[in-house]
C-alpha cells in the first residue's frame, strides 16, 4: 500500500486518513489485480513503475505517450529507452561505478573493451550503456 495513495484519496474525497486506509485494506485484492506485471527484454517487473524506476524513466511519461500515440505501453517504453540510449551517447561524460570518465570512449579504452561492442550490445539487448560495459568487463575477466 502506498502512503501517497492513501493521502491522495483522503484529500480528493474529503475523508479521514482512517477511512482512506480502510478503503485500501478492504479492496486490497482488487487493487493488486489492477497492478499489472511488466516484462522488458525477458525480465519481469512487478509493475511498469518498478521497471521505469530501474532505468530512470518517468512512468507517467510512458503512459501518456502510449495514450497520445495510441500504442502499447511496451512500445512507448521502448521509445523512451531508445531516446535514453541516444542521450547517453551524446553526453560527453560517462559514469561507471562512481567513476566519471570524460567520455564512453575513454572509459572503454581504460577498461580495454571495445566501445563499438558496448554500443552495439546496448542497442541489441535494450540495456543501459553501463550494463553493457559491465557485461564486457565480466566477459573479459572470465577469459
């Protein structure tokens, strides 16, 4: 149960905190059914919000774009992931495990991995550039 939901219902309907809380307790099963699981690239998340939080995307924006463009939530999410990857490629600074590198290229050179492979992995699998770097660093250590 979300405290913001209880508070929002309280103010929206002008009821007490106890009444709002009782509503959520009484309707717990119905509310849980409305929260749909979300799957992205084979990983199941408890909700769209949980997935968006992991990737740093606003779930409200994903839902709004899906409504505006009359597309699925999955298509809308993929759109934002594509934009996020492009923005990260255009950003000259790159943060990996708390170390700020002047660019993705310099990070890859220091870690002795191919920048092109990292970018390609990110696009193919839909993961972040940091996750792609991590993949190649682990792969390198396993050799």
